[in-house]
């Protein structure tokens, strides 16, 4: 019984969004242009369930490059209208378009000459008639078996809000770097970290010359704690790497001769490298695919910048 109910709810909400998709027209472009031209913030407002959807839309807009705040319409009528300033754009959400608290805000919106974009299921409503652009979010029925609780209508409003936010993101040319700057914490922010953000560099970078003897190589690997060292020439260019595994195999093969050898005689040439701007998540995938524990970070001239270690990436819980 519950499975059938779930399927019915999902079908109705999917049909509501599909119906809205088919109604997208030039009005949507107008709404995007208004929001794109906003010199202040997008002030999102809605009452009840629409208000909850409005909070989410405001958060999505802000996180994708469009500064936005949520204004509770009832609180607005009791002092919070002061947060609405010239240069803002108002995005109102009201399925019926007759919500008293929101309709009461229209006079202030007009007094401040603010553009008003409305998401509503009633394009002929009072709120719609006062709007600069109306986006039709009407649904044939709610997913509620009583056809009362806002379900399909709220799903449609949220989807329309996402469509606006992502359209604005694309128009602004919002990049991975922009997204990372706005999401420094949490899993999203971690996945957008670059190799240069996490690499061991400076005093933490294991590095020896090709002429360094094996005892010095062992000391460098042990002191830096990464299980390897880079081998670089006098100009800081990468020649190869020596790992603790390389040393163990060398000792098994050469025995007493090992300590007389130099790094240049036992290094691995052409190790796996990455650029400093590669994403940490991509570096982790590469290391796991190649079954290695570290990669060397180099610039376009193959100058060594640092070393990225697998354990540093695991601790981030990127996946």
C-alpha cells in the first residue's frame, strides 16, 4: 500500500514539473534578465510552505553567485521591511497569489520601484497582476490524497527556483573556482580543493639531488614521512622519485652495494605527476587507479612544487 502511494506521489510531482517545463517561454528569459541586472540582492519572500521553499531558493541563489536573502512577509510588516533597499529585486512565491501578507508588501515594492518577479499557480491573481514577470507554476493536482497539502505545487516552485538559479549561474560564467570560494566547508568545499591547497611543499617537501647517496635518501624519506622523495636537478626540475619500496627491492637485489649507490642510479623516472590546479578528488581517483600513494605536483615547466599524499586525501572523505 505504501509503495503504491509513494509511486503515485512521485508520478504526480514528476508530471507537475514536466507540465511546467512545457510552459517555459520568453517570460522566463525576462525573469532571468531582471535578476541578472540586480545591483543589490534578490529578496525572496513567501508564506507557510512557500516560505520554506523560498528559503531554499534564496540559499541556492546565494551559493551560485546571486546574492539573495529571505524575507518573512509577516515579519516584514512589523519592521523587517527595512532590509529591503533600492537596487534589490523581489522574488515572491505564492501559489494562490492572494496571500495577504505578501500582497500587503506590494505597495512598498512599488514605492521603492523594485522589480517584482512572482512564482504562482494563478497567473490572474492580485499578486500576479502587480508583478513585472509572472512564472506559471500551476499544477493539475496536489500529490496529497486529499488534494489539499502543498506537495506537487511546492515541488514545482522549488524546481522553478532551481531553474532560475542555474540559468543565472550559466549567464554569469560562474566557475568551479567561484563555487569553491563560496563553499569552503563541508564535502562540496573539500571536493573543490586543488592540489596546491593540500600538497606538501617548502620544508615539508622531500627532495634530494641525483648525486645524493642512499643513506641521505633514506634520511630524507624518513624525516618527511611520505614514503618517498623527489629527485630534482639544480634547477628544481623533476628527474624522478625514490620510494621506500624502491629501496627495499634494491637492498634485496644489491645487498652490500646499496649504500654506495646514488639517488640517480635507483630512481623511478617519469613518475605520475599533476598540475597544481587539479582537483583533489581527481588526484585521489588517479592514485587509487594507479595503486600509488603519492603524486608529484609540478608546474608547466616540470619544476617541482610539492607532493600530494594519499592519506591526506583519505582524511578529507571526498566520496
